[in-house]
């Protein structure tokens, strides 16, 4: 979930986590931890750059949201050719929320990460919410045995 206005100066380290500070709707800021693999990829991409836009074009100019969208479409042509024409940057956000929930992250944590004010917004992404084997009765039974 990268913001087009992100700058290298927005990267920092906090308590052992590589963090990107982003600005959300309404001007609120959020600290987004980068997984070690992501942090390594970002550092490789930056190649020692410590100032300026995080995402840059070949000429070194900062990418705007349109350039990011074009890049996403170009990458999608190789990764998911059948969806490349219809892919949108918001699809990455959707994938983040859906896959985080599928991986077992708590609804509350995913809600916070996505910046959703209402948990019902996050809940719509939970494809497994109707699976009986996830019902809390099993967690409670396990606790009581």
C-alpha cells in the first residue's frame, strides 16, 4: 500500500522495524511496518538514495498516481495477463486486506492497517467468515478442555 507522495525521508526504523510513514485520508498519518523481505527489496531499489521520492521514473522524477497505475498494468501483463486490462491500484489494497484475513490476521488488526473506520467495511473482505470450522465455539471448547 504505497502512497504516490511517499518519500525516502518517510522511511525510518522503530524498535527494530523498518517503517514507512504515510499520509491517509483527512491528513492522518500512519506508520506502516515493512516485512523484512519488503524492506530488503526497498533498500535494493533505493540503491543508497536517502532523499527524494520513494518511487521514481527512469529520469529520477517522482512517480505520480498515473505513473504508478501504468507500472502496475505493465507488471500485470506478465503476472496476470487475463486481468491486466482491468487491474486498478485499489486491487492491491483489496488483495492486502483479503489475504491478511485469509492468513489469520485479526479483523481488528487488518481494520487498523487498512484505515477502515468501521469494522463492517473490513468484514466484507473476509471470504471465510461463513466457514463453520472458524466458529468461536471450537476455540471456546478448546479452551475449556
